[in-house]
């Protein structure tokens, strides 16, 4: 006897999707305008901090577009060809955003190394004014994205871009003030180096998580052994095997399991209880459970 049940078919990204769309859309527009402003004033002031910040902001425009596009794709309904929908696009967007941030940090560090050897004169007042605008723009966008960052790695990638930009711009403000007071132009590339290292450190975890998601690892925050133990504790369950837990997107967790039940157990009751454990105890939104009698369990081949 075999019985199958499929539960939790809520495809798409959870959370305030319209708010995230609006935040990313406004963020793209504001950052495009700001990139142009920073490039103009950065070259006029010969400031590496401003020019590198403009390059970083340009990368963030691309990052926001990737996150926004993936966020939209993940809400498209499944099709005959893509039966899971397009939710995994959010995983690729999160990875791309992490890679973009790390590449941007590498470029800034490379240029800063040359400026540390031969620091050019920098116009501190220009740095302060332009970068202060950047602090405001990026902080506003980051605050709008903050609500979705904990439950969705794709949104977290976009949030990190904005938060990193706000930090870079704040560092430029500090460098401008110090240069204006002391005339020490080494502060400009030195601040770029320091903030780039901080951003790279913060981005590394996002890169690792996105790779884990792409490799179908057990999602963070889910204890596979505890899931198995809780399923085994369901009344009527004799054993649990072929348990698999992974992410269909950066915000949707999925699990499949085979449950061997005692002969006197009710398959329907076991299915209901097991589904409740997965969805409400462990937050796994999409579950597929197969219930089988003990004499059929041996016929299921383990994965190779």
C-alpha cells in the first residue's frame, strides 16, 4: 500500500511583494541619477572615493535590476515546461549580487593601491556634498528593503548593495572632512580600502548561502535531524526514509519524505499530522509525503 500527499502549493515569493517592487524600482531610478552626478563631480574633483563609489553604485543598479527581475519571475505561475515555476531565479540573482559586490570591492582595492602610492589632491567639499546625497539615497532604499531581507536571500542581496553604498558614501563624507581639516589626501584611498574590506566581509556570507541554495543544501534555519525526529515522533510512524529538504527559491522551502507506518495506523491521520509538523513547526511551505506499509518500505531504492 502506498499513499501520496502533496501539500502547501503556494508558489511564489512570500511577503509584501508590491512594497519590494516599489522599493527596488525607486532605488534603480535614484541610483542611476546619482551615478551620473558622482561621475561628473568625481572627475572634476579627481576623487577616487567618488569615482569608485559611482562605479559601485552602477553595479548596484545592475544588482537591483537582477533582484527585481528575479522577484518578479518568482511570482509567475508554473507552466508545462517549468513545473516549479521560476522561483530559482532568485537564487541565481542572489549569487550574482554577491559576486558583483566582491568584484566591485576588488576594483576599488586595486585602484586604491595606486592612489596610496601617489595620492592626488582631492577637493574635500565636493566629496562631502555629493557623498552626503548618496548616504541619504542609499539609506532610504535600504530601509525600504529591510523588511524582506531576513526571509529572502535575494532581497538581502539587494539590501546589502544599498547598505554597502550608504557605508561607502558615509566613508567618503568622513574622508572629505578629514582632508578639509588636515590636507592629508591619503585619507581618500585609505577609507576606500577600509570600507571595501568591510563590504567584502559582509558579502561573503551571502555568497556562501546562495551557493548552498544552488546546490540544494538544507536551508539555513532548518535542522534536518530535528525534522526527521519530529516526523518519527508522529503517532503511527514506524520509520522515516528518503527525507530531502531544499529550497525551490530564496523564500520557499520544500521537503519530501517516505513514512513507514504501523499496520494499525490511519494513513490519512499520519499524512495530516506529518504535514502539520513540516509546515507549522519547521516552516517548510511545500511538502510531498508518501505513506507506505512496513512490507513495502524495502522496495524503495535509496538514492545513488
